[in-house]
């Protein structure tokens, strides 16, 4: 692989003093999260790795993938070895936490049981290295009691990401623009009752009130009712722009302002790119390392310029491993760790500047 950081699992801590959280309270420094969409599992029915089979896409294959031929690949990240190496890469690259998508057990779509997509989170939780990078959850609203109990148990993990002091970070996926609290629960009041119950269960475990961020594509729809529904802030899984990465980046900055304009708190969304075999867009919206660094820097500047709106002092990347859809930070076959290297340089700059200011 070209340009990979020379870091192995046994040497995760080497040269990473800037990433140690002990010197600066977590809520006082800006943190970087990245979405994990863990479709890269070993199974007879896996529709996603097939989308990367053509040689055109082999350069974006994750480091753990295997090229079997010009038209056949294996993309199997659900091993402890792969997970431990991903932890090492993420930590060395300046990522503070992963946001794992949670799939309900028994959920079926695309011809397979989506519980397979929870495998990576379980491997993370079983890793001896899990304290080297934090995690949190992305969930759909309105889960049944047994699943909520599972969420609460995970929030008790020492490596669960916290913001605004000691509050566990929880992302809520309001993906479809019509999925307002009314659409999910029947009314804003019922949504608030659900959120209040969730908070009570978490706080009964001696944890802080969860900081709930709704990921939405229509802030003007969700924003006006967010507070009444028990939602703390708005964010996005991703948002779009073009025709190139510069246009995508500019559109996302406008999106942060649009979320703020609703009067809600904001977690800025940042993108590692867009486009691939699923939509036929190719690589036009893929960033060069310097462009990616500039986007992270602009998010840091926005957070500093909007201390009340960005009280959580965090940003969320699309994505760690949405490789076939087009947003990824995981080291790949053609770029190696170039994207993570770029982020790490910004992390070093920002935290060094914060230290000098103090």
C-alpha cells in the first residue's frame, strides 16, 4: 500500500501524544467522529462488496480487502485483526470516536439479516484496544425496550463518547425529510415522552443525560419542533453539493448555517467524498488530501466562531467506511492513509494553537 502510516496494533500509542485526552478536558477541545457503516462482512449474501468488484473501483478497496481477479473481490472487515488495525489507524489519524449504525436484530433487507452489520461494533467492544478510540451509536427513533436496554448498557462503557461534560452522545437518524417526530411517534408530545423515558433510564445508571443529535436532511422541518421533542441538536448523516469537492464543501458549510438558523444547537457534518458504483458519479467528488484538511479546518473554525450553537464541540464525518457510496477515511489500496494523514495535520495544528492560547 502506498503512503500508509507505519503503525501497527502493538504500537498504537507511539507518537500520538497530541491525541491523549487527559491534558485537556474532553468538552474543551474539538473532537472528530466518523460514521461506521459496516457492510463489509463475510457472508454468502453480501450485496455490497459486489459493487466494488470491477477493477475501476479496486483503488478504493479498504486495506483488509482482497482482489481475486479483475472482476472479483473480497471485502471482509469483520475479523478481530482487521478491527484492531482500524483502531490503530483511526487513533493515529486524529479520529476521536466512531459512530456505529445500530441495526435491530432480525431486521431483514436486501435479502439478508442486517444484524450482520452489527458485527464490527461487537468486535470493537471485544477489542483489547477499544480504549484507544471512543464510540457512540446512531439509532433510528422508537426502539423497543430490549434494544433501549442494550443502548444504555453500551453507554456505560468507559470508551463511550461524551460531550458537554459527561453527557453520552447519541445520534438519531431522521433520514427521510418526512420523518418528523410526528411521523415516527404520532405527535411531538409522544416523542418527548419517549425521549424523557430514554433519558431517565440512562441517568438511572449514574450517567449524564444523553446528548441527542437528530440527523436530518430538512432542518427547516425538524428544527422548529426539535426542542419540544426532546432533541438537543441537529446534524446530518451527510449533505450534498457539487459538481466537485469544492462545491460539496461549500454546500456543507451553508448547511451548518441553515441548521443554526433554526435556533437549534448544531453538530457540523463533514464529508470524505461522495459518488461511486452505486450512483454512477465516479470520483468527481473525491477530495485531495489538502482539500480534506481545509474542510476539517473550516469545521473547527465554525465551531470556534459559534460556541453556543456548537456547544458539543464535535463534528461528524461521512464516513469511515462508506466505500462504495463514496465517503471513506479507512486506509485504501491507492491512497493509503493520505486522508487520515491530512486530518492528523489539522488536529496537530488546532490543538497546538489551543495550547499556545492557554
